[in-house]
C-alpha cells in the first residue's frame, strides 16, 4: 500500500473529494434524480438537470494518494461530492452512514494521510445530530461538509440551526460546499452551471448565514467557505452599504457584514492568483487554507498559483499547513 508516510513538504489539502462506489451502485437502481446511468462506456451522475461524467480517478483512493505524493501533500481533508444525503428522502440517514463509513475507512487505511469531513441527512435533524456524534466520536471525523442548499432550502433556515449549535459545541468546522445550484436555470446556458452557478450558490448561502445572524447567535461556530469565498469577498462592500447606510437586511446583525465575513476561513481553490491574493488580503493570512478540489483540479495547479504570489515564508507555512492544523485540530 503506497502513501503511508507524509510527503516531506507537509501541505494539508482542505478540500478533496471522492465518489463512493457503493452509493453509485445504489443510484444505479434509482429512476429519479439523483441517479446514475451508464453511457458510451462511462458513468454519468444525474442530479436535477445537471449531468456529470465520472472519471476512473473519482472513486480511487490509491490514485488520490499518488497525486498527493506528486503534489507534496502530506494530509487531505476528504469528503464526498454531491449528491448529498438530503437528496435521498427517507433513505438519507442510511446514505449518510454509508458514505461517512467509507470516508472514515479510507482515513484508517492510510494512517496520517486523510481526515474525514462528514455529511448529514439534514431532512431529519434528529438523525443528523446522532450521525454527527457518531462521526466525531466513533469515526474520528474532523468537520462537516454542508451543502450550499439542502434539497432547495438554504442552510440559514431555522430548522437547520440545531446542526450549527451542535457543530460549535463539538468544535467541528463546517465547510460550506456548492451543490446543484439554485441558479441552475440562469446558468445552464453556455454550460456555466459549474463555472458560475456553483459560485453564486455558496455566495448566496454564506451571505444568508451572515445576514440571518448565525455568527452572532453561535459565536463558537467555525465556518469555512471554499473557492476563496465564492464571489462574496468581492461584493461584500455592497452588502455593507445596503445594511449600514440604506438599512436593508440588517435586522439580525449587530455589525457590518464584512466583519462577519472576516470570521470565515477561505480556501485557495481558484484558477487565478489575483483572487487568492485578494482572499489573503481580505481575510488575513490566519484565515486562508490551501485546498485543491481534487480530482476535479490538479493539486499542483493551486500550489503553483499560491507560490506565484511570492508570499513571506511564514505566511506560506500558515496557508499550506498550520492554519489547517489549528482549525481542524490535527
């Protein structure tokens, strides 16, 4: 078995995904989205109207370890990609247990190379809270992957508040991750759903969490937004002006939205170095995490962009390693 020892440079990758073969087999039996079909020798995942073709590497932990070694990544925060348990109705709790067991199993198989991020069946809060306890306790998972919308509901809606409260109590960071976007119809032209739709979904979800007052109500909550915050760091001045000057949408917050956004950790998954630079300038060097979005992105792409910024060595160390160690208690 390869990859038992961490790579020398010690990078920690905070966003990396794997598809679960047993869930794919379950989805092969389904007739309605989310389901899987086989076409032209490939595996197609259908969520809503969104169709994606899986590559062999998408289900292969051994291939992921090889890519980690090539990119100098010592340890990876591993999660599934969508669809999440919330899209499977009454089967959601069983799906959550299945995929969380799979991710935790990979972490056991490759000691010291992976830490797991759980997903929760948030259509059933009692089951979600039990699964969170099980994953954090029995499985040793280190955080929660929370989809930017939960079967069409935004995560700031009141029924999801107990999940955030328990996450803070258990000191589990919550990584907000895009799902089948609410803006799919607006962005399906020119195949923009992945390029723009996903980013708008996390942007709206994160803005709603801030404006709902979640970070005031649950001050211990550790929230991570990937892809350098979607578009919110770039647009946050507009929300400040709307809430503070025009008094629109400020009912649940005590400070400007930009101050809450500076409490959020951002990851480096962006294909343009200027965006990563702006994320560091905005959030500060203590709140930016290296991540790759493997297997959709070659980890060396993001590493090269961060390196191109020619940051001080101490700042680079924080982004590549020590911020993640501190946040996820590694």
